C-alpha cells in the first residue's frame, strides 16, 4: 500500500476560518487604476453620474481605492456558507500522469449550481440592490454563467432579474436558459426588438447573432429606463474583483495551514475577475514588497486583450453608453471569432489587472483553442472534474509549466484557478472530439482596424 499523503487531497477551511472581509488590492497599488471617464465630457465619472445605472453601495466600492479590508455583510457570509469554502485541491493524479516534480494545486470554484466563481459577486451585487430597496436588476450574459449566478442570487433575495443573453448562446445553449428561468429570471435574446439599441443593431446588421458589448448596451438601457432597476455586471469592474478576492483569501488561508508557498499563480482571463480575485492577497504581498510570486494570465489566442491589445481608454460596450475605462483592449468594435470559451470573449480587461500588467507585476500568455481542449480532456481523465472551456486555459498553462519542471527538475509549486465546470459546453467538446474545432487567430490588420475605433482621449 502506498504511504498516506502528507498534504491532503483537498484542503478545506472550517466555516469559522472563512474570510470575513474582502481585500481591496487597490489600497496597496502605488499606481491606482485609471478612473472611469464620462463618455461625453471625458471627465472622471462622479458617484452621482453613475447612480442611474449602478447601486449606490457598489458605486462606493467601485470608486474606493483606499479601504484595504471591506467587511462582508453577514447576509452575504451566510449565503457563501451554502457553497463555500471551496476546496483547494492537490492535483496528485495530474502530477503523477505528467511525471513532474512540480506540486500542483487548484482552487475549484465549480461546486455550485451556476457552475462558476461568478456567484461570489452575484450574491454581493444582488444584496446591495435589495438593501437599496430596488425591485430588480438587469444584466447581460454571454455563455450564460453570469446570468445563471445572478438568477440564483436574485431568487434567494426575492429580486426580479432581467437577463439579455447573446443570441448565439441563447440558441445554442437552451439548457442554460432554462436554468435561469427555473430561478425566476426573464431571459431575452440580444439584440432584441425591446430596446432602442437592440432595434438599431438589428436594422444595421440583419441576422446578427449578437455580442457581449451589444447585450450590455441593452441591459443598461433597460435599467436606466425602468424605475426601481439598476444594472449589474459580472466581471471587469473593480467591485467585482473586490468580491472575488474571497477566492484568493481562502486559497491563501488553506496554503498557509500547511506552510505552502506557491511559486507561480495561474488563472484564465476574460474580464479579469477570477484571476484578480485569486491573486489579490498574493499580489498584495508582492506590492508591499513582502514576497514575490510569478503571476500568469492566460487568454484565448482568438481574443488576446493583454498580449496584443492597447493600453488605452475605450468603450465598455458596443452601444457606447457605458463610461470609458482605461484597460488593455482590442477595441469595442472587435468581435472575436466564435471561440467556445464564451466567458473569455470580451474585448477589454479589468482596469486593475491592466495597470498591474502595465507596471510589470504580472505576465500574460495566449493559447489556441484546440490546445485548451486537449488540456481539458487530459485533466478530466485524471482529476475527474469536467472543466469549463474558460477554466481550461489555466489548465493548459499549468500543465505546460509542470512539463517544463519535468525537463529542468525544478520542484515548483503551481497554483491555478479552476473557475468552473463544463456541463453546458458539450457542443464544444463534441466539435473537439469530431476534429471540427478550429483555431482562429486575428491578423494584425484586423486588430489595427479595430484600434482605429478607440476614442481619442487627452
Ligand atoms: C466568466 C468566466 C470566466 C472569465 O471571467 P473572468 O471575469 O475573467 O474571471 C472564467 N471561467 C468561467 C467558468 C467563467 O464563467
């Protein structure tokens, strides 16, 4: 019989060990993320200007670059306890199969019905909306994970939830849609004929299957035009990274229990919320000069915001109704090829992560789609979990890092974020198995054309 393992397969925290505050990494950043700008005047957005769109408390969190630790309200803590703490898993089987001296850990956020980390922020945003006395919230969803998470949170708190779902996903993922409706949300394919921007886009691009940027514009229009409603967003914003810091705080507490210090931390990056959350306490140590870590963002080669984008102010949505954000962007008119990692198909990136990347605190790589699915399948076959395509970008990078260790003999400790499960992504897996998956990578010309649409600021 093999000897019992010194480090358990899964490190769980006790409920009493869960974090009671979120960590705001901006408090430790010397160069703060650039402020949101009014798209008309190009002046920094004030809280009053944001108030018709967002909930008050969330605006305060969005603009707060100073408060280091933000108490998590008891109601949110109670909800977290229904599905958290999430496990930190030692990937013994993967290590063995790879024959690597590296030690691989992953923080698994797929253990809830919505199937991803997005619930961590959904419950917070729904809570503040409820607390403000609102009737409901509107949002967009691409692949459907965010819409599902928000529907669950709204059902729990008794809030109405209107979801604008990118039309191509609405048609391709009918089961996602039904999950949201089970939790009481209304789901409308976008672009719809219910909003001015939706009608305009349908007229300009007949037969369009929609985009995230377009669905955002619709959701914002409805929030602003409906009394008692506000708009909520599942990624990119500072407040979302704040809520997602619970991932990193738990991961760090679990590692600390066994005196484990990661050398490299890896996460997939769509709008940056899971990566920002996972790395936050580690980044804090790095920013304060206490410890060093390699931090790696992994994005799809078909939507390479960090690795090929510009660091510039840009529109957050196609309809150009949202504030301007300074971020690594491919241009708001960039429509990525129909990659199967729907949650990574956003043209921009969190302003916090963009600033940290710009200042050299983290690295970024991009990986092509078929290599991602190869890694997903390899992982599923040894660790058992069926990973989401988005999460599999991090798996790809972690495997490549562990293989490098096999060659150099370095006993690195690797931590990566496993953001969710892929049960609703079986069409993508089917394409991969049938050899019908393609690797589309935008040309420099395409990107240059898209950059031409960047707003001219200053
Ligand atoms: C939405 C999503 C992502 C990407 O979003 P981030 O804001 O970059 O974290 C990654 N994985 C899963 C499973 C998702 O649902």
